[in-house]
């Protein structure tokens, strides 16, 4: 963010008298609600830090690090004394006072829009660091940022910047800045996510193509079984030292049979041929299951690619395709359903019929269950932990239900109710009562 823009935004901020709520909504983004009804977002990404306004903002998780605890404790429901842009720097300071149980506390919230050293720092009235978004030690920079130490001021410098283009409405400028940056980030992020998903698609296709043919395995199994029967029927004609033999089958055709190298007798050769035939039959059967499993995984990832491709919201994109993947243990346990997180609430979506059945079995009575009305679809579960679920979380879960269930555009209805109201008939086939319905246009 340019310094002259920061100065103009600070003039706009100076009308606010109270911080009603404050919390981190992304790894580097802090939301502050001023005077109960004016939310502003401070994006402290290195290299592209800025302030923006957005009407709706979905967040993937709840932050509980020491920084977030101090942030809430010191600034939630606090009085704003003044705003200040530090001379010769892109640094905004918010001076606040909060009344605790014991005394009045003065705290400074310092936003540093300084390129690669961008940071958000919480200071007491003496300039001592209480917490920081990013801690910095002497091995990284001459200016350390450590809890309990006085924060060293940055040297002022001259700024050669073009004329500020905010115009009359700061709010419009902050909204437009978000839209401009968001579209650029969305395009880049979406392309990267699509590349990663395509790699998974290619991997599954390669695995499927590398599988042996069930038909060939069955044919070879039948051939070995026939050889075993022929050898068993002609034990008298086979010498102990023979490795190959020609015998007539039951239709009078001459058959060339290679006897197992490790067989010490003709009867043992027949047993080995029977055993190998059974192994091939078993392999053919398990191969069908493996192929079906891989094809179901491929179908789900292809749905995921289509969903990502249609998304026009960065926060939704990060929820559906997060940076951090689940651990191998979690993935093995959840092989048949996918988990997403919004505002700290866990949303689970069945990848296939097995996943739908698994969700129905694992869901608790108070969890929210969602399904397309009168149409076969994936089952979706919202883990409630006996808490009331915000409507925006239910709406998002319903949207996922539609996106991962249908490919044609149209109007769709999604029913939802508590799991206790859903009766399993067979597998993933259910009946349900006491439900509500949401409408979606795909």
C-alpha cells in the first residue's frame, strides 16, 4: 500500500471511536469492526499488504495462537484514542484504551505496510512488544521483534509516489482495491490449484491404465486349472525329471504344458498349477475392486476440478482446495469422504456410495445432514459438536452438495435436517422428516 493512500485511508478511519470486534480471518488478514457496523480488513501479506472492504468474507478456520488471544483481549470492545501514520514510513498506529476488571489499559496496534518486512505488532504504552504476527530475531534482521522487548523504530525515508487516486469515496476505493487484487490473485491461485488437481487426475489415470486385464487373468487361471487336471489325469505318463509335456485335452487337441520348475513330481506339479490358478482368480477379483476404487477416486477429483474451475471467490477456493493437506493417517481414515473447513466448522462430503454410507454411520445425532431433494446426490454432514450452526455455513455446505452432485445447469433444492431425523433404509438410501429446504441455481 502506498504511503499517500495510507494517509487518506487514515483520515477516513479517524471518524471511528470504537473497535467493536477484532480477529484474524486468514493467516495474514485481520478483520476489525469499527463502531459495531463498519468492518475493515487489513491484509498483511508480504509484498502486497493493503486495507480493503468486503461485504461477505468466509474464513476457513478459527485462530487461537498467542497473537490472536492478545489481539482479542487488548482490542475487542476498546475505545480508539487516535490513528497515526508514522512520519516517513508506511506504518499505521491505532492507539486504544480498554477497561479491564482491574484498570484501564492503553495498547497500540501497529500495522507495518513495509514490503517484505510487513507485520502487525501489538505494543503496550511504553512501546514494548506484547505479541506480533511475525516474530523476527537477529539472524534475520537488524531489527528484532520479540515479546518483552522494546520495538526499535524504523528510520524515516522519502517517498516518491504518484498522486493518490482514492477520490471522494474511501470506501469505494477500498472495495475496488479488493476486487482488483482479488481477481488477479484468484486467477493465479485457480490456475495453480487446477494444475495440482490435474496432476492427481493424471496419476489416477496412469494407475488405472497400468492395471492388468481381468479377462486375461481369468483366461490364464482357467488354462492353469485345465493343465492341472490334464497332468493329474496322466500321472502314469509323466516322468519325474520332465519339465515339459504334451498331452491331449478332453477334446482331443494336443496341449503343450510347461511344468513348474520347483515340482518334484507330476502330482506336485498338478497341485502347483491348481494353486497358481486360484491365485490368478483371486487377483482378478481384487483387481476389479481396485479398478473400481481408482475410478471412483478419479471421478471425484474430476468433479473437484470442475468445481474449482467455476469458483469466483478466493476464500471459497482456499476452503475447497486448502494449502495444507491432511496427514496420511487422516486420508486413510477418510478415504471415502472429503473434509472441508469453514469458520472452524467441519463439513464432510461423501465421494461415493461407500463414503455416503460411512458418513451416515459416523455422524452424531445433532450433526446437520444435507441432500438434494428427490435426486440422487452426495450426502453432506456438518459436524456441530452440539453447537448452533450459522446459516452461512449451512448455505455453503448446501452449495457443495449441489456442485459435487450435478453437472447440468438448473434449479436445485437441498433438504437439510439433524442426523437424528434421518432413517437409513439400506446403505445410503434414507428417509427423513422435519427438514428445511434451500434453493440453488446451478
